[in-house]
């Protein structure tokens, strides 16, 4: 892991583009927040004690679970001797599997911020920005993830797991952590606009670093190196997502482009953002070029999930032009780039877990076959280089079975690079 001196040097040598003023808070739901009362004064030094696993595993209503987790987090710290304010920023909370921001995670962020402002005045809460990171703040990270009765992200999801952690950028350690379970009733886990519109998904190192800093950490342990390496780029990406969600597409494009100038900014979220912002601005040629970069990135990583949405129970694309109007261009670019790369592909269909699994398995296979035929029509040489598979709901990202926009990524099509001429090789 980088030394803290190296981390501080990287913060002070950040490019001017990355020092843009934060866009401020994202839009949240209008639901009035609950009254959150702190159990203890503000904290400076770790007083390590997490709730027992048994206590954390009991699912409570969303508001109560969040309140308990937030107060437990801040209650693990002791008061500072000189009452000096501590700088705090919140790196937007995400789903712990997909890495997406949702209505629920945005609501959590807003309510935690209100708790800090109203009940923990010793914290100086500032926007998540490069300028704030240069002052070595405490960074709150958190995940909100559907889990089954065993706490695993597989099978039928029965509750949400809340994880909150405070990462101290000055010491390079996690100084507090809290977990809780929330009941599923009344929770809107639909993706926010940028994530809802994004055409492609892949498991990213930067996102894994964020998730592991919360979920795999223990108080006193080191912050994940992958998170430290990417956190500067994350400030710009966060600002870009907020701008896109607010309809400021030119601002979003500017911030995504600035993030791409940083080594850690070469992420699919950035390529997705450049594509989406150009689409919203009516720049079709630039959008097509951006989608080609998405495909190239996925082929280089040997995996790319694309959100093709089908009519329920069929292999026909959803007829809503707001959703599927650009699918022909996507298919064309995937076929063209795959043909040029000489890659062999396995096209894997997925479904949500609603319905009988044998039927889901068959439907996912048929949808993969449909995409295969579309690819071959665009690039006939691919005919001998594409295989198909249907996995039904076996590898759900969300797994709630709601069959709406909240679990749309469970109905994805995956393009996986395989070894040509000798059976599939999975990566």
C-alpha cells in the first residue's frame, strides 16, 4: 500500500481539472427524515466495539435500522480533548454488489448528513471533493445490499444489509464501522438516473476497493489500497453523476472528461457517462464513438454486461423507443469491435428470479441466441466464433425479483471472451 506521505503528495499534485468545485448534494426523495438522536458525543479516537453479529442480523424497519447504524458508527469514537472540528465527507453510498447508487442510498446519505449537522456539531461536513480530500478528512463510505436469510447475496433476498465505515485519510485506517439489517418493505432501491440509463456494467477494481473498505474492514485496519488509489478520480465521477442526474449534461460531460485524464479515471462508469452525456446533448457521432470505447473496454477485460431489455416472456426487445431506440447501434458496434478484435465470445442470457426456473433458463438461452443472430447479421465472420448460454436467475446482481427498473440488471446479456478453438475459458 502507498505510504501516507505518498498519498498526501498525490492530493497536492492533483490536476487543475480535478479541483473543480463540488456540485453539491444530489436530489433525494421528499420523504421527511426521522428524528435521529445521538447516543454519545462526537468522536476523535477509536473506541472499538461493533454490534454483535446476532444483533446486526435482526431486520428492522428502514428508518430504525439506518438510525441505529449511524449512531453506532459515531458512538464508537471518543470526544476530542480540544473540541476541534473534524472534517468529514461522504463518498456516495452504493449497492454492495452492483456498485450503483439508488434512491435508497441517496436517502441514506441525506439522512446521515442531517444527523451530523443536527446532532454531531463537532464534525465539519463538507461536500465530497478533491479540495476536501487535500485536507485529509474522515470519509464515510457505505453499502446497502439485498441479502438472503443467511446474509449472502444469492438466492431469495429477504432483507437489506447496511454497512457504514469511517476511513481516516490522515492515518490511512478505518476508524469506525457499523452494520445493520433493514426490512425490505417500503424501500425504493431503484437506480438513480445515471445508473438507470447506463448501457453496460462490469465489476471494477475501484468499486471493489470501496465495497471492501466498508464490508471487509475492521476498525483499526488499513483502508483498501484500491480505494486510496482511486479516491481522487471518484470525486470527479461523483460530481459528474450528480450533474447528469440534475440534467446538467454539459457539466457532466466536462467532469467525465476530466476524470478520464486521471489514471484511475479509466473506468466503465466514465465511458458510460461520456456516452450518456453526448446522447443527451444530441451529439450522435460522439456518442457512437463513446459506445465503441465501452465495447473495447469490455473486450479488453474479457467481460461486458449490456442492458438489453426484452418484452416479458419473449425474445423481442422492449418496444419503448425511450428504452430500445439505440439497441441496433449497440449491436452493430459490439459486432464490429468483436470482429476486429478477432475475439471469440460466449453470449450469456440472464433473467430475474420471478417465474419457474426451468422456464427462466430456457428464456435466457433463447435471448442469448437472438443476440447471437443479430451479431452475425452485422458481422458474418462472427458466426463461427460465438457460442451461447442461458443461466436463468443463477447470477442475479440484485435478486429481489421485482421485475421493474430496480432489478433490470438481472435481465442483462453478457458478452464473455472465450478461448477460440477449444471450448470456453471463463475469466
